[in-house]
C-alpha cells in the first residue's frame, strides 16, 4: 500500500518530467524553421503544460502545499 507521501513524491517527479518536456518542446519549436514542425512542437509544448496542471490538481488532492521560496 502506498502512503500519501509516496503519492506526493511520485507526482512531484512526474511534474518535473512534464515541465522539462514543456521546456524542451518550446526550445525545439524555437530552433526549427519548418512551419509544420514548429506547429507540432508548439502543440506538444501546450500539452505538456496541460499535463503539468493535471499533476498540480493531483498534488492538491493529496493535500500537498508547495513551500514558498525564500528570497
């Protein structure tokens, strides 16, 4: 049986992957000249952002509250 903390750790790892792929697809889109490829990479970038929001919802469901960054 997985604990709530296990699920939070898992979803935090998934969030890192989703954000990394969002950044990569955005970078790929910026580097290509072919309009069809650019469009595809931008669509993938948007999908990864949407996935990240789903992960945020899952984290909220498990009661996760992100720590605020200290300046």
